[in-house]
C-alpha cells in the first residue's frame, strides 16, 4: 500500500480498485487507510487492533455524524460513503468527571459521544440557568482551552478510558467572557 490515490478509471481490467478511508483513532491520530473495494470494515479494525495490541472485539467503528457503531461485516463497495470520517474506539465506556466551582459530577459515556453530549449533561447536573447555558464550554481539567463540541470523548480519554473536564465560561461571540 503506497498511500497514493488510485484513480479508478486508470485501473486495468481485473485489477482491484482501492480507496482511502479517513480514520480518526486518537486525539492527534488521524489518517487515511487504503482499502480495496469488496473488503469488510473489519479489515480496517484489524489494522488498528494490531497497532494498539488489542483484539478486534475490543474496538468499534463509527461513521462521523452517526449514533450507532457500524457492522464490521459491512462491505466497502463503490456505493460506500468512504469520504466521511470514521472513528475507531474501544467498546468500553469512558468515565468522565466534570468539575465546576467546588462541585464534581461523574458519569460514564460511550467513546463516540461528543464533547457537546457531555456539555449538555453537565449543564443539567450542575443546574446551570438555561439562559446562561450558551456561555459554557468544556476544557481539559486544569486548562482554559475550550474543546471542540464535535470531538469524541474516547479520543480525548485515550487508553485510560477516564477523562477529567472543567465546565468553564467560554468566550462569547461579541468577545466578552
């Protein structure tokens, strides 16, 4: 696998067509994995499992914007939405602790739940006034840097499967904080 993009029209008869799936495996680990048409998604999961030293059964694959994990037996064909980003996570849940003022709340989330999902939960459990809710964001514990709402918490937690976050007042559109 060379990493070069193969134009399907340039392939000779009898040659397998390949494509590149965008895969996010960790917070700073995003890449394209080349696969042949006709293989199953489990092939992609096997590559990641080998790299991580775990079994295929420990991992799930989720297509960005979808709630449920994909069936590993799904065949990657010409009609497969291969341009959409895919995320690979451990099956186990992520233990999240959110800190706000002097209080903390704990909850378990799926690895493919987003920062926005955790923020919605945190606003409820900390009884934040709904009128003030848009001003709040989440940051890694001890940091003031707001996390993107679309980031999967499994990528933030990594192999630890635990994540500590701070509920903070974010920067408002008009520049006030």
